[in-house]
C-alpha cells in the first residue's frame, strides 16, 4: 500500500517501561526560537576509539554540558519525571550495550571517551546517543516528533552526473546552535569519514572516502527491539564499510533497535531499505531503481508495532487523510520521479530548500519553539572525488559548506 494515514493518537499510553509519562509535555527550546544562523563546529577525531571520544568530549565540553542540560530539562517536561530517574530506568529496561559490543565495539569506547572528556556520567552520555530509541519506545508521548522529521533522497549516476544522496535532518528546536561535523581520520582499514551530528552525539548521517553514504529517517510505526543496535551505531558501523555490498550486508545482519528507513549510496548506485526489528525490506519508489526518496511512514515493511497495527485496523484502507510525512513524501515524489538524466547539486539544493506545502514543507523553518525544524541539510556527492556538503539549519537561509576528503594513497 503506497501510503498510510497519519492519525491522531488519542489513546496514548501513560505507562512506558513502568514509568508514568505525561503526554502533554512540549518540546521547547531553552530560550525561545533561534534567530541567528547557527555556527557549524568541526572536530577532527583520530587515534584509538577512546581517544577519538576523548577529543570530542574535551573539544566540545562546554557545548555538551549545555545541550545535555537542555535535553534533560526537555525529558523532565515531556515525560513528567526526573531526567536522571528516566535515564536510569530506560537503560535498565533496555539492553542495547550487548549489541553495541557485538557489532560496533569501538563505538562503546568512543562513547566512554566522550563521557570522560566532557566530565559527564557514562550512563548519561550513553542515553544521549539513544535519540530514536527513546522516541520509538516512548512513542505515545513522542509520536508527533518521530513521524514529523527528515526527508531523504538518492539519485544514481546518469551520464556525466554522479550519484548523490541527500537529506534534510529535522530535529527539535532546542538542538539548534549545536550543529557539528566530525572529521574522522583514516586509520588502518577504517576509511576517512565526515559525520553530521550535534555536540556529544556520535552520528546523525555521514559518508566516507570510499563514496559510501547513509541517511536515516525514523519509522516509529515499525516494530523496535529493546536489545537491538541503535541507529547512531548503525550509521557509524555502515561508514566503516568500503563497498556498498558490504554496507548492505551489515544493514541486513544486525538487529535493529528502532524502525528506520535508510538511504544508502555507494559509487554509482543508491538504494533504500525500511528496517524493523524483524525485517529489512527494500523500497523502490521508481521502476528503474535509479531514484529513491522517503520520509517517515512505512511503505514496504509491514512488521508493524502492535499499537500501530491496531490503529490501522480501526482506520481500514482510508487513504484520504494525509499528514506531515505523506505530504513531504508527495513533494519529493513530484520533484524526483521523472528525472531522466540524473541531477546535479543545484537541483538537489532546490529540492531541499523547497516549500511546496506551506504547512509541511521539505525545508522546515523554526516557526515556534515547540516545533521541530530542519536542523541541518546534507548532500553527499558519490564520485571518484567525493564531497560532503552541510548547511547548518534550514538550507533556504543557511549556505552549504563543502568538505573534501584527503587523497587516497
């Protein structure tokens, strides 16, 4: 079924993992809506996994402490529970560490390094990495956020136009001003990487010097796994791979902690996968598979969360009501489905800056302090000379900055 209605979740649960959460909390910026263009911080990471984290934590200590405090205030307001109590209970009643240790052990040490470098408790920084996992587990209170962010696209190589993948990363407004690029130096078999993120967080999306790129869109309607691999670790684990086939293999091997749509690019090709705790299903919106695009509702994977499955039974096959995610998806489809000769950076930028829907545009401004907005926009040029372009904040008012990789030996 091509689309599913985004519906009002009026029967939200009040208990999540044994804690009483309030569904009436708002996601507010600390001091209102940001009006100044955010600064894009760049941190170079190298050395052992722990040392990489230590550099990250020490370099951005002030920003990490500030953002974690804002985040904890937001947890308290959203879930009506003390943030430290929330973190403790959430980590006790989930079991992500074994999956991290199995699939991406270096990242556990990197997270430990961030905690030490920023002088923050390890459990706090670990929970800080679980952005989507908190959204999907506490979805009754966070449904609007989880289903209302991120628009991604990919275009395969055609003629002289290289392949691209790109994304508008939509997050809560309180993260504005903490936009960060991690420049991870090559070491051993690990390729050089550029990762877009925010201070203290290991990855939101990124690409490596082997022209492997990955973007992720939350699909909170899909079944999640409390012992799966968190999305931030999946992104970084994918960027350790040097071929698209190996990246796809990794994506299919791991158990996923949260429902996600991943757009992958490698060399001349792009692909899309909807991932749940039980399934990894390719999504091909066009017949020739040369163009992919996605937002925040499942279109191929039917491994639904139980609550979402029950709600679907109530609304039946009604396709008339379209919400945030469906409207943004239609905007992407209208702009991308008829591409015949590939595309270039300017046309991708135009799509990511677009406001085809005034209510639910692909490029989302900061309209109010309680809303999500386009935290950043990334374009990944997959070619012999790959490039990583980042706009901190909505790209219609913030210019892209280009990052180039070192020459391969």
